[in-house]
């Protein structure tokens, strides 16, 4: 397995990241794999050297994070993997996500793909903070890096601008690539049309 630096975060991650949306409970979506079917897949991913796992509190409405935490406890040590998760209501969701993952630290934390309009002000104020406020990202023990897993270049650029001029954690973006959705390849072919990933 090849490992790369995740932008400027200081994290070393496998070039392949395992998305955990497919694993959780089939009660949420019929194509979701339950624990027994998901276990050998995640175990094999760890054996092959994948150390980067991406989940979200909305996947299976919670069980995806729970299975991710359980599998990683069973197959590897917590300090050997990087977990990325995504939440909306930050204050409550960070604590709930840590419990479900059984993880004191979540290296990357992103907002959902399409946050509801009423959630956007909370996300922006909590992460970027208003003058004189201390962000949730540094109030809590774990150092969380805000970021995106699948955002347009324009939206990533908007998020980068505030953090670039402050002491706040820099927003991180991980380009998405899948069998049916390959924007990372398009970015390589026409880089002038895209803002850098990090």
C-alpha cells in the first residue's frame, strides 16, 4: 500500500480510503451490509494496509460509526488509523460520534454533503468562530480538522479563506474517486478549472 501526506495536516494516510457508508444496517437502506457481511471486508482492508476510514453520523443513522469503531478496535490499534467523519450539529454530534466510534480523537471532521439551510450558520460560526470565541475544535481534547469529502472547488475555497488568515485549523479537502464518480481525475486533466484540494 502506498501512503501519502494528507495535505498539510501532518497525517500519513493510505492512498486508498475505505468509505464506510455501505456498512451499518440494511434497515436504513436495502443495499447496506450488516455487521456479519461487512466484517471480512473491513478486516481485509486493514490487512492490505488501508489506514484511512471515512464515515458519517448520518450513515445508517448511526450504526455505520458504531461498526467502524468496533471493527477498528478488533483489527488494528487506534493510533495506526485515521478516521474521518462528518456531522451537522457540531456540539452534540462531536460527542455522540466519539462515543459511537469509541475514539477520543477524530482526525478529520467535515460537514455533511448538503447541510440543511438551518444548519449552515451553526457550522460556520462553530468552526470558524466569531471574534473572541474559542472554537469547538480547540475547546475539546481531540484536535479536529474541519474538512470536506465531496465538495465543489468553489465551496472549498470559501472555507479555506477564513482559516488561512487565522490560527484556526485549516480546512481539509479529500478528493473523491469512485467507480462511477471521478472528479479527482477531471481535476488532474484540467487543473486550471479547480481550486487545489488542500
